[in-house]
């Protein structure tokens, strides 16, 4: 009965999208690149950096960025559905469409043959399994839903940051490895570069929370779990408040109502928090890769690893690859932090394997790949100091 209802709803959704899209595809293709995300209601960092690089090259592209989350509540879901029609027009009239998550119209519909669709995924890598890797598991999608929604179909290319990640993405997106290009993620440039916006935000954070500059900071960034509540108070009780601040950065999809006078809670400012952190604690989140770029001591607090393996699955054997930094007990992590005994060689091997593009040329490579997909050659221009710059 449930599947029959879902089939009917999918028939309605497809019909509502197919009909207008058929006519929108009759409009001429413009010199336009469209980027779509449902990770945020604001322009995402990766999209902003790609947009800036495209504008810097000044090759006449129009850039359209549409970011809209699917939020709780009937009216918000209706608003998202109507936002899809705006996306339909831009997809139909673009040369390139870039997405950073599953996008309903991109995967569900049939597009013009010359439209290039690129997936840049919102995470820097994949500690945990997702997409087709976790089909029919408790925390994954069902095969029925994946087939009905054409999950992760129609991609011409997927971008990633390492050869090791290519295999994970090939399984997760159900795409051949030769369609996956190792050219990095724009956010790496932001994390590693001397970005004035980032520096200003870090300064603002320290000014608004002066306690962050007075003690060592332990940053805890857990991955999202459905219907789960963390016991932050129990964690806080294990920390010497005279020496450390406990900072908790919740996942954007985590709607937990948290309050505590023993921890600082944030729902944004991820990269600023990484920069001011002295230690980073996570579990199965890809934030571990980003923290490793800054050579921060990264610990994996995997209190539910057996259950998580059963419900979703992991790509990386953390006890093997990060044996000196993976614990099921937070008390064990604190004991290691107090001893100031961290194996940085292990961390750097981890980073070298999963983030091979640890330089500040990631955005350039991403846009170069877009140009190559369009059959455009990169050329050399001369900057104001008469320095040749490959673009």
C-alpha cells in the first residue's frame, strides 16, 4: 500500500515537472552556468569560489546560483517545490549545470544532449557510505526510492580530491571511475589560502567570544544522526574547564535544542572554528579531511561504530588508518589530549591519501575542467604586474 501511494506521488511529481520542462527546452541555450544546491539557503562557499574564478576569467559566462534547502513544515516544502520551476528554466537554458548534492530535476528529467552536468558533492571525501553504497540499509535509501527518483543519474562528471575517493564515489553515485576527475574542491583554497573574508570572520569570532583566546579549544563536530540526541553534558564533565573550552558545531540538519553553560554551540562558522581549534573531535564526518589540511590533531569519537556500520557502513577503517586517534570512549580521547601525545605522521599519511589536492589551485583546476568539458582551451593572460597566469 505504501509503495503504491509513493508510485502515485512520483507520477504526479514527474508529470508536473516533465511537461513545463519539455517546453522550456525549446528555448535557446545561453552562455550560462547554473549551480544548484539544497545544502543551504545561501550561496555555498564552493559555488562562490567557482563564480569568482569564472568572473575573473571574464569569458562572458552568465552565472546563476540557486540554493534552497528542503525544510520541515508543509508550507516550506511547497515553497521548495515552486522553487524547482525556477531551476527548470535555468537548467534548460544552460551549457553547464553544477550540483553539490542529489538534485531532483537534474537526475529525474531528460535533458538537452549538449548539457554538461557536474557533481562536486558537498563533502571533501567520504568516511561513511552514502548513495548507492548504503541502499536498503537502515540509514540509507531504499532501492525502490532510488530507482523511482533516478538517484544520482545524468552526471557527466564527478569531481573529487583523491584517487582513493574515486572508488568510493564510483560506488556511491553508480558512475564509472573514468567519469570521476581528481581536481579537488574550491573550499581547500579557502581553508589554506590567505583569504581576507576568512581572516575577518576569525577576528570577529575571537572578538565576540573572548574566552576562545584564553584557553585551548576542543572542537566537537559530529555527523548528522536521525532521531538522536547527544549527551553533551557528559562530555563536558570529562573536560578540565580551567584548561579547555568545549565548542560544539552541530550539523546544519540537526535541529537539536541545546543549551549549556559548559559548552559553546554553533550552527555555522565551520572553517573559522577549525582555524581557532587546538583539537578537533569528530566521528564519521568529512570535516576530518578539512581539519587535517590545517594539521590539527584530529580524533575520532566512534562510540556507536558497530551500530553505525550496521545501519549505514563506512568506507574507511578508522581503527586501522587512524589507530592512534580513534576511540569509543571520550574519556580516552581526553586522556590522550592531556598527554599531548599525538601522532602527526599518521595524520599526514591520512591527509596525503584522501586529500591529494592540498594546495591553493583547486578552484582553478575545477574551472579548467569545466572549460575542457565545453571544448574551450585555457589560455595565458597577463596580470597587472606582467606576470603570465594560466587560466
